C-alpha cells in the first residue's frame, strides 16, 4: 500500500512539473503582452507595473481581427464539415465491404498519412492555381478536406467495426437504402468519433500557418494566424503587440478545447477497440 502511495505521489509530482513547464511559455506570453516594448526587454520575467490594454486594442486593429476570424471560421467549418462528411462515408463503406480492393484502398489512405506535406506543397500549389482555387478561403477549405480525410477515414474505419451489423440489416428490411441507413442509423452512432475528428481537425486548421501562406494572396482573405504575421516587420518587431495578437488568436481554440476535451480520448479509444 505504501509503495502504491509513493508511486502515486511521484506520478502526481511529475505531472505537476510537466504541467508547469508547459504552462510557463503561456504565462510569459500573457504577462509580456501587457507591457511596453522597453519594459519587456528590461525584465521578461517580471510582472507588468501597469496593464497596457492598448496593446490588445492596437493588435485588434492591426490584424483586422473580426475579418480574420471570419476567414478562419469559414475555412475551419468548411474543412471540418467536408472531412467528417467524406471520411465518414468512406470509412463506413470500406469497413463494411471486405475484400482485396477495399483493403487496398484503405491501405492507400493509411500510406498517404506518411507523406510529408513539405514534399507535396509545390505541386499542390500548382494544382490549386490550375484549378483556380488558389487565393480563396473556400479553395483553402477544399484543400484541407483532401489533406485531412486520410486520418479521419482511419478513425472511422475502426469505429464502424464496433457497431452491430444487425442494425443495418433491420434498416434494410424496413426499406432503407444505403444512404438512408448511413445517415439515419449509422451516422448518429458515430457522434463520439465525429466530435473527436472535428476537434482535432479544427485545432489543426485554425493553427495552421504554412498552407494559408501558400494559398492566400489577398490580405483581406488572410486567416487569423496568417494575419498575425503582418506584425513582424523587416526592421522592427513590437513583441508586446505580437504577443497580444497571439493571445487573442489562442482564445477561441482554448474555449473550444475546454468544452469538448473529454470527447477526444473517448472517441479515439472507442474506435481503437476493434480498429
């Protein structure tokens, strides 16, 4: 009993230290976002002598926050919605259709997860330009669907195996077709893994910098993360303003993750039982 107690205390202490180390950069970003440039350079660790809320006001105006948030929301909703729709159908069909062809297609989805984005980004940019989707938020959302569907298919494929086939057989006896069976019977049961996929892809799309940088050319269509890059001047960097902008950028992600965090591991572990 004592050994278990000692081990429990050690694990708790270790987790507390790791949490403190992870939180420390966030703490520095928040306290320095309320300082002036000179005050921050004089002492990065010290608390601000006065809270300079004008840093947030200036950052809000400089990055055109409302427009940038709108662009990020459009791209995120389109990307996440498309991934869930396409990957759910593909994962369900591949899971319920045994055979060599189905296994081969599923293997292609898994193999594509191993391809680094940097190895395809130049070709992807050329293809996007030739299809006239470069430079638009909707085109960016479409590209995110293509890049994110492979992992989602993998998760859906494993989760569908936990659903009894008798439910589909009963639906077909009642006259439901394949699409009716999926959307009325199967898809509601996929809610845990769908929420997990939605959150993970939302965090990825919202925080992504490189793909919007390659695809968006109009400042008015910049996503929120890309807009913060405008604060980095060639000869002058106002770090207090940059940190204020980054804090504003992180707030929506923190709120959404805090609300739905319990679904992430729940969905992944349930899908991994038979995956």
